[in-house]
């Protein structure tokens, strides 16, 4: 085959954008295309727990030439998530990983590591038991931390899919966080499989010191604070709505170099949360709000387990219904999404890409939290963009127009939200199909 009269830089770009099957075919064409395709094929390597995958992974990272091409490693403790209602045995640790993970420092150009756990995270005495226990997850984290802290070049990007909120981090792992420019964390909340939506009760009665403490202390202090000096991209997702219950404390957390922020299933209920985003005005260029909601009303039962976990002080709430069963406290948040869009437009001068909507990944079967899919988020004004919290309800304390469509108290501001979103896109000069703004459910 004749040599191609195409700049090598263009060929490199084409190879980087090609899928695996195309790259394999390109390797069979000529020497130049083979070289570029080979680099792209092995730029990302995946490891599963079966013997065949372990052997293939080892053959790549010990190969004198191929290991030079590897920049990203995907570590998959599962290939397909277990369904929460199916019976299964507790998985045994992949002992071959104990040998392979310490070999990661042999990869000279390793920049990114993505670790995937199973999506199921249940309480200790739950039935059926989660396929991956807390000890299983903790051991994998420990093995990985020991390996990554020994890299010749500091790791740039780390992502953990389905990180159980009660899984502790090793000291080595915490040291790695301080070098990251990108952190992706998908949190799998500990839930009761018989009542998976009852987040509040699980946080209350099942190891409250571990579960409820995650967002209040562990996430900001253990995960985020070490990354503040170097972090440029931050993606935080959860399998349950978060931000209100469980609490999230962002005081003292600021990333002076943050350029991209993605939040999944986050609930806004006070201006301090908006102000925290706006505090990154000098650097923030991308903002993704995936299945996020504004809590327009909160109703908290005057019980120790609710008031103690409520991030709104009693002094800011109103006594709603005194009675023999205890008092109820309510809080009204007046902000609407059109207020937020206007604030983003004026308060984030470097914003170039914005999306709010519902990622199709949430609706996948089997269900899983979207991971590395920020760019798939199609802008849309979903009905569930406004919600209420009612501590006296169950099994879920969160109400939305979808669950109570006939109620008249939901905000009637579709036109205002739509026009404010259009204005935001016009200001940041982002081309968007405005027809997608009506997202339905």
C-alpha cells in the first residue's frame, strides 16, 4: 500500500477517535497506520478478575514496547453489576490482583486509573448479602493505594465507580489524592434492599457514625480537601439524592484551579450551595447538573434522628404543627432555576459549557449511575427539577411533580426557567437545540 500523504498529527487524531474494531483493522494496513493504531489500542487497558484477563493484562504491562503506550487503566471488579434482588454468593477477593496491582508502577506513562465496584451496597445483616463486602472493597482500595503511591510520575486522574460510602481509605490512597488534577467519585449508598429508597432510615439506624458521616466529614475532609491545590476536574455522583439528607459540608473546601464540575442527583436548598459554585468564578469553564433538583420546601419531624441531621438550623425554620406526636418544622426556599441560570450567567464569566438534565444512563437496564458520561447529558428542563422533602413520608421522603402531579403548589415557572436557560446559553455562546428544553419526566 502506498504511503499516505497526510500529516502525522492528523493520523494521530483519527486514530484516537476510532473505535477498537477500526483500530484493529488499521493495524493490518501499513506500517505507519499500524504504529498509530497500536498506540491507540493500548492507550487504555482493562483488567477483570478472570484468569484470561489477568494474563492478558500482565502481558501488556510487562511488554517492553506496549507498556509505553498505556496511559489509562480500567480495573473492573465486576463485568456486569449484580441485580439487587438476585441471590448470589459473596465474591472472593481476586488474589491475582494482589500480584498485578503492585506492577502498575511498571507502566511509565500511567496517568489515569478507573476502578469499578459492584453497584450493590447493603447493610451488614441485610439479605441477600451484597456480593462485595466492605472488607472486600477495603482490601482492593488498600492494594491499589500501595501500588499508586509508588508510581514514578504522580497520578493525574482517578475515578471510582460505586464507591461504598462506608469504605475507609488507606493512608497510601489518601496521599494519592493530593496529586490529582481529575477526580470522579460515584458513591453507592448503603441501603436496605427491602426498602431501598428509605435513605433517611438507613442513615439513622444502620451505623450512623459511618453512613451519615460520609457527606458531612469524610467526603469534604478525606476526599476533597487533599485535592484542593491541584484539582481541575471534579465529578461527584450518587445513587441517591444527596446534599440535604445526608448533609454535605462544603465550608473550607475551595479548588482554586477548578475548571470542570459535574454533580449527579445533587439537591440545592440554600444559597450557600450556589455561592460555593460561584466561588470558582475565576476558573470554572464547564458545569454539568445531572438529575439535580431544587428543594423548594422541607418538612422535618421534631425527632432527634431528623433534626440532628438537618443542615438547616432550627432558628431558620418555622414551627408547622405542634401536637402530641411532636412538632413539625418547615423551611421554604424561594430560589428557582431561573435565578440559578441568571447567577451562572453573571457569576461565571469563563463558563463555556453548561448542561442541566437527566442522563439516559440513569434509565439504563440494569440500572447504574452514569460514569464518565457528562458529555452525554442533553440539556432539558425535567419535571423533577423541583422537589420537596417531607420527613413524615415514607419509604421515600422526597416528593416531586411526577409523584404528585395534581398538586397546585409546585412552581409555575416553566416559561421563566426556559427563557433564563436560553439567555444563559446565548451568553456563553453554546449552541443548543432549544427544543430539548422540555424534557418531560
